[in-house]
C-alpha cells in the first residue's frame, strides 16, 4: 500500500490497497467525508440498502461511498475470509466503485467477542458530500498485526500466538506504525484525527501510555471495542479518522 489514486467520481482519493479494500481515503477539495453509524449493525444486504437510500437522499452518487465499518460473527478462516470478500465486493462493483481497476473503499471488519451479530453486518459507513470548508477529512482502514499483500496471512502474522505482554506490545507497535504510515501517505497524522479505535480482547493497559498515548494517538481519547480482528490468529487492530460530521441513524 502506498500509491495514492484520485477517484473523482466519488469525490475522494485513496491509497491503493488490496482487492477487498484500500488503505484509506481522503476527501478531494470541494468535498468532505461524513460518517453515519447505525444504532444497531444491519445485515450486509439490508445495510447496503440503507446506505443506498441515505446517499441517494443526500443527492450524491453511489460512488460517494468511501468507507465501511463491518461487524462479523466470529473470526474467519483464511478461506472463509476470501469467500466473504468476494460476496462483499459484488455490491461495490454494482455501484461503480471498481471502475479504476482498484477498490477505493476504506474498511474495517471486526468481530465482537460478546453479543456478536448472527451474520456479517454493517456498523457504520462514510461518504463524501460537497462543502465549501477548507478542513480536509480522511478515514484510515483498519489493520491488524500482519502486512497486507501476501497470499496467506498466517505465516506473516507478527508474533503469532504470543499473547504475553511483550508479544501484545510488539503487535501493537506494528499496527501503530502502519496507521502512521497510511495516514502520512494521505498527508495526515495523529494530530488530525477526530477518533482512534482499537479492537482487541486483550489487555492493552501495559503499553497504553508508552506506545499509544505518547505517540499522540489518544489526544482525543481512545475508543476500545472488545472485538477480535476478522481472521483467526490476529489479535490487535486499529483504525482512525478525521471527520467533522457524524450521524447516528
């Protein structure tokens, strides 16, 4: 992930990523990103139908869909994750989002440890709207402790299976550095974030101050979701955004 591509029909630019999502998005001049969270996660098909209504009601094309936050019942096997992504991207293709030959949409997909949804569901999404404001907005895709782009995750997971304090710190360091790299690619840093989210069921307190707070990653607080990353053996994930307008519907 590194090349930034303009997606003019959507009103944003994105970090070229993998087939299932981009590394992050930032609104183009003349646009801003707005985030919408559902009061309850909606099953994938129902969620996409609601998103279509909301974007259309805002007089925006469906290509304005820029970021998606998903909730799944439990971590997938690698094969199951591939199958899920194939199903998920069918809607993006139908909406004209894959016209550049790349997937521009930022994404997080995590699994609540307690009271998970029965099926993969949509928790929140972001889309672009016209604006005269000069303040830029962005959403960085979630990353767990594994480099993207490999054919298989398992052999490349950082400190795989190590749930000691040292192992979890090492995982967090990798993820924090990846968040910084992706944000910097779009011209942003922790100081531009309006929200930072962490997804883990493990104790992050031993490295909270040294690895998270001291970097400036918690300057607006830290939202901790008691969730697992989406693939078996991944333990720690984060994402961040700088979005001035957020709605709950």
